[in-house]
């Protein structure tokens, strides 16, 4: 999925380890999240991304996305 996005956008991959350091460095640049169902988009992640505007979940279902937290953000 990243290959297509990288043609038009700066793509950052949220690491499994070192998440806090990654967010400290990049949070102010993130305006969108594109996920494939493996990553959890929860209230903590939404709160850490002040410019977040959209979450795109590519796959079936959206149980990995805290919709209420994203809408409140």
C-alpha cells in the first residue's frame, strides 16, 4: 500500500517499538493515517497527533479503529 501513497505523500511507518520517540519527532506532521487492519488507532494515538484529520482503514471491518475517539478528536 505504501508504494502508491509514496508517489504523492510523505509516508511514515509507525514502529512497533519506539512509538513514543517516533511520535515526539513526527506527530506535528501527521494529518492522515492509512492502516490495513493490523495497527490500532486508539484514543491515545489520536490524541498524540494534533493535526490528524482522517483515518483510512483498508480492509474488512474497522474494529482496530476507535471511531468515537477519532470523531471526538
